[in-house]
């Protein structure tokens, strides 16, 4: 079960929450997807990318994008085997 902690002020009014990082990443991902789907053009591109059978490794995408902070790419790559075809198709 996911443990959510509520933060209250001195009067007992809730002012924030502390949530596990896995849940936060899921929320961020859902918000990003919802944002991208607001655009008809982006929605079309994402649906096309979903149909593509292959992608490229995350570190290769970082290199192609000119992201030279290799340690950050490797850190993120540990949790992601490859870049979604939507991104890879634009490289």
C-alpha cells in the first residue's frame, strides 16, 4: 500500500503531502501525457509513434539531442530501456 503523509500547519490545516517517488513519477507522467494530448497534432504524432515497433536506447537519444550530461542520461536510462518511438522518430 502506498504511504501518503499529510503536512499540516500549526492550526492543523493540511498544507501539503509527502508521497513516494514512484507515485510522483506516475503523476508527472500522466500530467505530461494529458498536456501533450491537448494538441491534435501532438496526439496524432503520439498515436503514430505508438504503432512503431522499435525505438533507440536512451543514451543514444541523449547523444543525438546534444545532451552531454552523460551521468544524468545514464541515471535516467537505468529505469528506461529505450526512448519511446515518438522521440526516436524525431531524431
